[in-house]
C-alpha cells in the first residue's frame, strides 16, 4: 500500500497525528513538506515530521525510464560524470535512491525543547502546468516560484541561492532557467543556481526532501554546493550564475528549492537563514 512507510513510521515513533502521503512524481517530497508547513502554520499541530523516500533501481522501473528516452548515456570509463545538469554535453538523468526527513515545528515549541534550529521555512508555492504530461511549461513554473515568494513575503532580490530541479534533460533544463529569468529579471545574472542531482542523482519522489535539506544546510553553513561536472554550459541554459565549484563564506539570507514533476506539478519551497 502506498502509505506503508507512513504507517510504519507512525507505529515505530508513536505518532498519533495526521498521517498522509503524497504521490506527485518528482514533486512528491516537496509537496509533502509544503503541506506539512501549511498545517503547522495554521496552528493545527506544533510539530510535523515530513520528507520522502524512493527506491527506483528495479529492472521494470529503469526500463520504463529508458523507454521515455530521458536516461543518461553510460560512460564506463567515467560513469560519475554521466549526470551533468545544464551542460551542453548532458545526455539525460541518472536515477538515484534515497530518503530524508525534516522536523518542522513552530518557534516556541522548538525553543521549549532545546532543539537546534537550522533555519526558518517561510514559504511554499505550487502549481500545475496543465499543458503536457512530460513536457515542462515555463508559465506553470513561474506561477509556483511567484507563489512561494509571495507566501514567504520575500522579494526576488532577497533570494541568494536556488537549488534547481535540474534533471539534466534537454527540454527541462532550459525551461527552468527561462522561468528563473522571468521571475528574477536582471537579478538572475547574479543569482547563484546549482543542481545537486549532478552528485546524488534523481531520487524521484525523494528528491524534493533531499534537495530541501541541501538548501537548509547551505543557509546554515553559508556555503553553496556546485553543479558538478558543469564544464560547458548549454547556451540555452545561460542567464544565471551557475555555481560550478563550491562556494564558502557566502552571504545567504534566503533560498529556494525547486521541484518540477512529470504531470506538470510544480512545488517551490522557501527558506530563510537565522540571523
């Protein structure tokens, strides 16, 4: 059953509140986090455990993705470089496996229990492209990005990092950059962007949670992770500040994490650093 993981976690940890799961392709974990955030902010719960997991390395699953013609070519001599978001040399995505979870709680609850607070979640935006099952749409992504900024009460100039969805596909990568340029305007040229799928692969339903944690840690550590192996940027993906090597000692006030799924479901999470 699709809620098996939820049920097991609830039993093992003795969690008696709402237990629900979201199956929204590559946006599943990001939407789970966003909906947990909404519930928390509405006062319906003081703390929420949320995240996502995926184990797609099964023969049938891999063959299905191959049939879509979106898988990266295998280079047996340099397999670690197969996954290259935004690169002119990219050939497709690489499936990964994994899972991660976040604890979201209101400020008073966290202080009362002496929790280590890594950053503040401040916004969530979601939309549907309503145009095509597998082809992303810039307008839909723009709606989700703008919705997250409005929900967070942040201006585009306050965002200092974007963890891109960056699936390494020839259509998806340029469209995501176009959406960022539409939202951020001239600021996009100075907006640090990286796709960490270049290092951990695409975990499908788990990707949004893993990338949210990467974004949180970037804010906490004042450091931006790179898009690995991005030596030759695709001309269609230019227009932002692509981070190709890790950057430490950064002034990071707020950041976004993008998840744009097959089926046209988009989710954007907004986080703010603790001063």
